[in-house]
């Protein structure tokens, strides 16, 4: 998909769509996207068998400053887990949960880190 500018909300939407397609090809099923709460945002919420998966999508044009996954800071992880807790309050589930990071590179590289961090 051609992108006129490599930053901004339009690029984020395109990258999240690419991530969704990739994960669906791996057998996951989309439940929700861009879930927002006062506590934070979750890019994709998917189901992987008997597991509810909260996915953070990251994109980087260059790996000069680290991989896309390395850009998920402690603060970002806290906001994601807080938003996930609120999502679960609104959508109770008995499924196990995990937090994944899907990193996308400019040259089409995909780095999928399953269970990338805990809710602590």
C-alpha cells in the first residue's frame, strides 16, 4: 500500500490493517480494534484458540534505534494492561489472556512477540 507520508494516523491505520491480516492468516480472529478507554488504547483484540490476545502494533522505517517491539516502554505496557483490565470488566471472559507485540518494518519484516509482557 503506498503511503504518502510515513507518520500520522492514516499510516497507523494501514499498519494495523496489515497486522490484522497477518494475524488472521496465522489463525487468530479479530474481536475488536482501536479499543479506547480513559486508561489507554489497545490496537487489536483477537482470539487465538482459547486465548484472548491484546496486540500492540508497532512500525519503524528503520531499525537504527531498535526494533519496533523495543519501542514499547514500561509506561506503554502499563497503559495497555490498564485498558485490557477495563475491556475485561466490560466484556467478561473466562479465556486466558496474553499481550503480544507485532512489529512491522519498512521492508516488510514482521516480528511477532507472543506473550511479550505480563499484566504486572
